[in-house]
C-alpha cells in the first residue's frame, strides 16, 4: 500500500488530458477551514503526485464530500490518527481515490481511521459524504489533503484544478488562507 515502493504494470485512468472542471469544496461550506498549503507547497507538495495539491485545515471529524461525481477506485482506512513527522509516515495515510468520467482522479488524504463510508466500485454523485477528516500519515495536525491526478502514460501526476467558492486566493502559491464567497 506504500507509494514509495509502488511498481506499476498499468496505471488507472485514461491517459488523456482532463476536461476543465470546476470542483466543489470537499466539505460543507459551513465548515471551519483555511488553506495551509497550496500548489507547490514547500512542506510536502513538491513531487509529481502532489505538486498541485491543496491542504485544507479543517477540524478532526469533519465530513469529507466527493468534490465531483465518479467511481470509488481505492479506499485505505486502517491507519491510526496519530500523525507523524517522518517521510516514512506517508505510507500510513488513509485515503480515498475517486475516478471521474474524463479519467482524472481525485485523492482525499489523511482521513480518519475507520471513517470511510464508501467502497471500491461504488458510483457516487458529487457532494456525497465519503469519510471524515483525520490526522493519519505524514501529518502535523487534522487536515484534508486534496489533489486531482491524471494518468500520463504509465505514470500518475497531479494537475492544476479550480474549485467553486474559493476567492481571494491563488492556489499556485503556498501557505495562503482564505474563506469562501458566501
């Protein structure tokens, strides 16, 4: 289950260019949140899988919603919410991966242990609750790591995305905070 030792014989998702899509917030607009790390973040968004990820600081146990309609591909839900400062803790993050119609995939990371309410193969509509925010894996506190990834031909990489309701922020800059336009 570790991405550090992952050997791929094939890669999920259609190797293509993702369609432009305006993603919804992966939690309720009423949740208390801020962005602690944006695209190309210095802490951990500096590799191909995560360079276009966003970390949302949200309270532990906040319901996490699918940001787009798709099919659940992967659910990892077994690791405790103890966080960790070592890179090896990356291997102990709970996550859910959802593939969209255009072959892109959203990854929701650092989820609360045993909180997943979806399973692989399930088709779901954007806005459906999938789990709760947690503090599993390489994490210094409760938050939600969100990235959109694409199969680029035997490799997976994060791609830039836009999200409904986020204002006054440039996701291409790290460590910004913002709220939604209400």
